[in-house]
C-alpha cells in the first residue's frame, strides 16, 4: 500500500506557542480562515497528481487525511468538500482530554458519561462527520496505545462541575454503580509524570507495555467506566490516574 497521508494540525486553527513543552513549538501564528478552502484544494490537487502517477506506474496510490475529532476544528474545514478526494479520513479520536484539563477524564472515550462536563467522545465525533455528508466507509477511528495522567486527585465531591447532590444524580443516569469509578471526573492538581513525557512539562504519557506493568503494581487498580466504555488505572494512595 503506497500513497500520501496529510496531517495538517489544524487548518484555520490559531494556537499560541508552547515552548514549555517543546522549545521548537511556535504555535500556528499564521492560521487563517482561508485555509478551509486551501485544505480542500490541496487534497483535490494531490488526488489528481496521484492518479496521474498511478496511470504511469499501473497502480493505485491512496490518499488519506488525519483530522481532529473536535467539532470546533472540524467546522474550520469542509469535510463534505474534501471527502470525495480521499480514500480515508483518519479521525484522531485521542487526546480529547488530558492533564491540561483540571479534571480527570478519559482521553479517548468511546461514548459520553453524564458525569463529565465535557462530552467529547469517539461516537459523537464519527456521527458528526456522517451528519456532514461523509460516507461511514471512509471514516477510521484512532486508538491510543499510551496514557495521559493526572496527579493530586482528591475524591471529595468538590469539583467545579457538580456538587455532591448533582454528583449522585449524574451517577444515577450513568451505567456505572455508585462509587465504581473512583478518581474519575474529579479535580486534579496537575499532570502525573510518564516515562514517555517530552519536554519539561509532564502529561502522564506511559506506553502500553508500561501500563501493563502498572496493573501489576499493588498501588494501582484497574477500573472500567461502563458509560464511556473505557478503562483507566487509579491509585488512591498516590492520588494518580492514568487513562489509556
């Protein structure tokens, strides 16, 4: 299988530099709304060029694109306009949450959980692309084989989203038993450290093999969120949570 995959993060989306995490990260200071049209044009031109090359080489070259699962970023592009030019749209359904959020979440939840104030999830992202006219057969979901992690977690029901009464109601609406997902959707003090963290700012990045090792550590327990259809590791003793 040969071809081209375009990973433009992200057309039309302005972002400040993040040199604390990466000294070479200059942000996207030149992001412009006109990139919505430019992105579609780029993919159409590439498709024509790959078809010409394929005619010469007697083979087919694939074209795919990696895109955000976040609706605000999706709306900065024209999925219905560029979808005919590509073979696959690889939706990056990971890093939807992380220690940059003050509360603990799943960073790649399959479905929503009523206890979360931010309902970004894989199912919602894919359904949104379909609602915009994209064929389901062209959509791929991304699966992370690494974690994001939080530290300084306290289960005291004092998070900024819900108080204890609202917390009880949201759990009643979820598919989980009360208290079956400790440490989740709680306030955290910051980022846990992971062995794959880059730069001076930790974000709890552990590779999959290390998460399996942590499962064997008596300090951590593995939990399953039935609403979100997602697992995580939590240590009440350490006040740390890692979502894979």
